[in-house]
C-alpha cells in the first residue's frame, strides 16, 4: 500500500477553496478542513473530511530551486518550482484522502505525481483514475459505511421517535419542535472530530440568532455519546425526552427565554434583546443597571444594547425580522416557520398568539429496564454502576450492576461508579477511574513499579452544597496517591464557593474563596501535618471514613471551616 505521494508543478500553490472546488467537480468525497493561515505555510497533519467523517493526511510543501530534491521526474527539462508531499499511515481513509488531494492538485496545476510504492509517475488524468479506483476498491472491501455521526445516521437513530411524533422534525443535525415562530427549541447533534462520537446540545436559540451557533444552552452527558456503546440508543431517546424536550417544551415566549438566560452574566446581551422584543424594555434596562452597579465594566460591554433600547422600535424589529429570515434560509426550515410579529409589535392581549406551542414530551419510545437506577435511599445502602449522568443537578446511575459485579470491576482496575447513602443521610458518589500505563512504559519500568494510575473523584452531597474531592496519581509514578483538590459548590453546581488546589511535591496549596476573602487565589506553604493528610491508600468504595476524615481536616486547616453542606450560600 502506498504511504507517500509527491506532486510537482510550476505554479503557485492553489488556495484551499480552489482545491475543494476541484475535489467537488471530480466527484471526490474529500474536503480540506484546515482554516488557520495560508496552506503554503502548513507542515504536518492536514485535517480533512472523507464522506463527512474526520480524517486527513500529512501535507508538506517545498518551493524554490530545490523543490524537486532527488525525486528525478521524467520531464527533466521542465521546471518544477513547487513540490507537495502527501503521507499517510496504513489507515484506508488517510490513503483515500492523500490520493484524492494529489489528483486534484495535479489537475489544478497541470503537474505530475509520483506514487512512491510503485515508483510510477502519473499525469493528471491517470492520477484521477488511480484515486477513483482506490475509492471504489475500499468501498467494495469495506461495504457500506458503518454507523457514525452523519446526518443519515442521525435520521436512522431517530426513526422510531419521529414515527411517533409529528410535532418534531429533523433538519440536518437539528431535531426541532415545530412550528417555529421566534425560538428554536430542540437538540443539536454536533460533530466532535471523532467519527463515532457526538456532542449533543440542548439547543435553544432565538430565530434571529446566529444560525451556526450551538445555541444558548449547554451540551448534555458529553462523554457518553459513542454510537458503538451498548447504552447509546436507549440513553439517547431517554435523554431527549427528560433532559431536553421536557425542559424546552415548557419555554414558549421570549420572556421565558430571557428568564432562562438572566442568571448567566455571559448571556446578558441575548437576555436584554429577548426582553426588548418581548415588550419589556424597562426590565431589560433594570438588568443592565444591576450589572453595571456590581461591576462598572458592564457599562462598556452593554453599550450596544443600551443603544438598541434607544432606537426606533420599528427599525429594530425590521432588523431582527431580517435576521430571522436569514436563519430560516440558512437552516432550511421554511416548511416549519410561521412568520410572526414580535410581541412588542402587538398589544398586551395579543402577545400570546405569537408564543411557541407548548410541547408535551410524551408519548415516547419506552426506556428499557436496567438502563438507569436511582441513588441509594436507605442509610448504609451501596450501589454500583458503569457510569452516571446528571439530571436536574443530581446523579443517576447508568448501567447499574450488582455488588458482586462491582467488586470484580474494582479488583480488575476498571472504571466504577459507587453511590452510597451515609449514616448521616448525605450521599457520596465515588468515581473510581484507574488507568493502566501503556505496555511500552511498563516494559521499561522496574519490575515492582505499579502500572496503575488514578484520577478519581468523590462527590459528597448535602441539602444545599456539595464538596468534590479529586485524587490523583500518575501510573508508574513514585508519588503516592494523594488529594489534589477540594472544591465546595452549590448543590446545583452553578456557584463555586471555595476551592483549594494542593501540590504534594511543592508542599503548598492555593485557596480560592468566593465568600469574599481570597477570590483571586492565595498560595501558602502547608504544615507537615496537613501535607501528610493528603496522602492515602487507594480508597475502597463503600468505606469512606478515612477520606472524609481527611477532607474535614484539610477544610479546617486551609481556612474553609466546618463541612457545612446543609447551609445555603449567598454570594457577598
């Protein structure tokens, strides 16, 4: 199999858009994704897509009198001022990308290409034929593409849901509630750069927003969307129902949108705009006043929004209607769009007519038994699972297992989730994440070196707050397993109250305190007693006494105080 090809030509290196245009005209399913500066300056791996899946190949450019080097082209009398070298590993996709790029470049520049494996020099026409033959051969050997993250795959995954719900529509990568008036609500199946893994966003975006945006909300369960995982399909349908549409279906007005954004200072601008178009300019102005009172810099950051409130409302509405039309065209959702005036253009009693329809998240495909489990409720109760998700700020156990299976998983140094209801009623969630070193490292290490590393977390929940304890030890390291950080947050994880990062090697710690004392972080040396408190044996799930005792000592010693997880927090 070829591992390298060289394209020689006497011309300037074509631009990316011209290369992609040529690839398209030749019918090759390859597109260059590199977008950071001129291609002539690139060296190393060049990102590209093959049939809309992430791939690429090595791409290096030489130019000038020495461009040809020792390649000895057959047309010795012809000058060649540029050489593009394309290299790939044994991966069939990278081979396809490299051969297609070589053919397109040769065609664009009237050059020639050397395929090193055969030693044959090819003209532009022969290079194109060679690339097509390779693509065809790979397709025949591999058969149809395996399920991945393409729009066609998404359609397949959602087939059962769409058969039940005529109020949902799949448009490209967006699963949307229809009809749409001013707010897009649904799910976005985003690429990640891995051909088998999604990032799924709770997609909430005003129709006048940027059509390429991932919206105003958050991604959900990010590590879990591997399409080859056994839990993928049932968890996908369950999460669409409970984590996306059950929430977004109740949000029907621009005022609802503004309320959802109001607590996030990074989304102050879209919050203000939504309130203005909802007919609540006084509320929008009050929010800006409140932000500016807390921090004068907001007066500058929200200057455009202030000007928007002072403009003629008819002109403002006309501008945002135009934005809506552009989004509709960009996303190709004209069939589900109901053009409507903004609430501010209507009287108070007419505004309900332009709200989005309420969405009821049932009927829905049934979630199979054994996919998710609730947390332990009885004091002393312990449960194990393969993973977990957060739902309404609390964990749910994903793919629960028996106590015996959990013990075997722990002994085999595999990832394990342990949930335990403590004697005082608090919940402890342990994420045990051992990682075995690569075999090449083990071979070079002393025989008695421990090949297992740990980067694990413990979450202790009270009524109002939670404390997160991180443990760390690199595999084959001489360092002991130690506590690397302790963080206290509100129970919903939206407010950071206090955090301390520990360095066992440097014997110091850095404290960040949102209660008003060390907001920017203060580093200090640790006493020998506290330093010794960091070091512990591997914590066994179901025996939390030692780690919790150490946590209390460290919280007291580093200035947090008592472990007050049942007290509410109000930022000073």
